[in-house]
C-alpha cells in the first residue's frame, strides 16, 4: 500500500503532508491501563484480531491486570493456544463469549463444556455484519446464513426472493479494543495487511473504542485516501510501540541447495 513500507522488521510510513509536531490530543492516553480505567464488572467488549493476528495485546493485558469480572467478550475466537484473550479466560474474568470459532482455544472449550462460560456461536460473516451494523446504526438485518439450522432457533425467519432468512441483531458493546499499525492523534487508523481483520468492525461497534497503535503520528501525517478507519469511531488512542506478535503456527520450506 502506498505510504506504508517494511524496514528492519518495523512498520514505517512516509508523511504525505507536512506534519505538525504536536502529539497531544484529548484522545491520547498515556497507557492502556489509563484508557481502560472506567471499565467495570459485567460490561461488554468487542475485540479486534483473528487468532493471534492483530490482537490489541496491551489492552488485553490491562484488562487482565484490572481484575474486572463478568465480562462479555465479542471476538472471532477469544484467544488461542493460551494467549491473547485466553488470558482473561484463565483468570475467570469472562462470563459470556460471542464468537465464531472455538477450535485452538482449549480454555474456552473447557469452560464452555463445564458451563462456566456461556458461548454464543455465530457464522463468521454474521458476526462481522453484527459488529458492522452496530457501528452503522442498523438495529438488525436478515441473512440466509444459518436458516434451517440451530443458529435460527428462537429467531424470526422470513422469506426473501424465495430464500428463508434469519433475523440477526446488531452488537453494541460498551467498549471496543483494537490494534492498528499507525494512528494519528485524532484516532484515524491504518492497519497492516491481514491484521486489519476484525479490527475496523470491532472499532465501529464500540460505545467507547480504544486503539493501541504501533506508531503514533501527528495530525496531517496520514494520507486521507489511505485511512482504513476514520477517527470518528475512536475515542481513545494509546501508543504501544512494542508487541509480542505471537505466531500461531510457524511453517517453513526447505531452502534450495
């Protein structure tokens, strides 16, 4: 993508307009802990990421350290291999999960089977659209996905163009936590390749959205044509230059002799 390059393993960008030097803004917070200081027991949180790709690691760590409990987590898979959101499961901070995938997450599987955590499974596209609808002012929508299956139980089903469609409601979490490669002081965000995944959708849905960014830049440093998520969806920004960036499955090919 124009404006983004890889150098020595770090994501950099060239400014496309003359940036100002001021990085202060009412949206900028000193830390993820400060940004999540008003999170309380029983609230709901939409979380960007797919597996361990694009996880807001600092925000997850801050929630774990806060000790809040009874949380509802809305994410694709609620962690994987004991990492990511699985930290909150291990600490018994989660009461309910709305997700589309359980595989690879033994913590969620065990707590779900023991009825310690309520799990609402969604088709992946339905989950994505429920988040997008929440951020777009759409209360509900009909989809053919899941019609005639357990997914449709207890939901209104109507026929459109000869196809039965299931009524799904929007997701409107109290908070959303996301990670971006670059963000400016107003919360305009750029994501790096596939780490975009569920991040923009989660950000749109949250009543209060917190974005942790690898690189924080001043107003005017981002090309308006290359912003993936407008700052209107982001209320708080945290600069987090270092991440663990866990790799779920590392596969390699033999080098040619």
